[in-house]
C-alpha cells in the first residue's frame, strides 16, 4: 500500500513542476530566468568587510570611527552581511511583499556567512562579535499583527528558522510586538519614539545569551527595542545580526 506521505511528496513535486512551467523562476535582482539570485548578481553582492565594520551598529568602515552611531546601541554587537542597495534591497522586498518565501534560506545563508567572518573580530567588549559556543538561542524581531495578517506569514520567523538550522542553534520565539506606525518615513528620533515599549518577551530569559535577527538595520530602533525587551526579562547579553545595513 502506498503511504500518504509518499503521495503527498509526489503531489508536491507535480505542483512545483507545474508552477515552474507556468511561472519560471527569475532572479530577484536582474529578472533573468533561471535562479532566485543568478551567478552574476551573487558575485556583485555588496558584502560588508567585517574587520572594517563598526562593531556596535555594523556599518561599513566604522571600525575606528563610526559616523552612523555613537557606540551606544543596545545589542552588544551588530553584524550586517550586506549594504542595503541593489540585490539585497530587492531580496528583502521580494521576500516580504512579493511572497517569494524561497528567499528565506538564501537570506539566512548570507547572514550565517557574515556571522562566521565576524567571529574573528572583536566587539566593543573585547569578545568576538559572534560566538556560536557562547550563544544559547536565536530569536527574531517579529512582525506586527497587522503585517502578519496582511502577508499571511512572518518573514523573519522564516529566516530565523532557516538560520537556526544553519547555525545549529535552538530558536526561541519569545518576542511579541504591538502596533506601531510604519517606520519607513520616520527620522531617527521618530523611529525610536515610535517603537518605544512596543516589544515584550513572553518567557523568563534569565542568563540567556541571545542572537537577535532582523532583515535591515537603519537607525537600529527595532534592534534596540528588541534587545531592551530581552534584557528586561533577564537575558545576559544580546548580539544582533541583519541581512543589510543602511548607511
């Protein structure tokens, strides 16, 4: 007798083949058919060199003197994989707004590469910016309820789950987020005020060393609010990582 999981896998394969025939995969950056991110666009990705990046906010070239922050970000260190322009900007938009969910593991892989490189360089406290052995769990900046119902998914949960598998770290889905205005049209101080008090951690995190994941860091308001909420419930440290950094 043929098992139900086998039939389900066959049906899924047929549906995926039909979808590919009707709507061929195209590069999210250049729209050429074939791959989600073609070889040419992969080679042109604006990687941030971690040895030169600001250890506080992750901005490129801010290792000695950062023009983007005063070193006072709430996370003990922030690791950003890419600059937020070109392909990375399209990746975020296509994942969130075009429902190209296959990008979640691609984003996770890019972040994992940056974290590995950053592990060789010190944070402000002198310890490595990221250490897998010194990290207890991974969590993520959640979407608001409105964004979740509008999209039908939380894109950062998908990325965090993929990154959890990539790094071999447990996923702690502990942050909840209240409604707030859209951040995109707000300035630095407005962003911080808009997000103040909008996140809370739902579990006791006493002594936990956490890695907080988000898609993009602009002013750091979302990361700061997430870190504040985690530390308020007892986390001993919060390190942040993002796909892209705006500067």
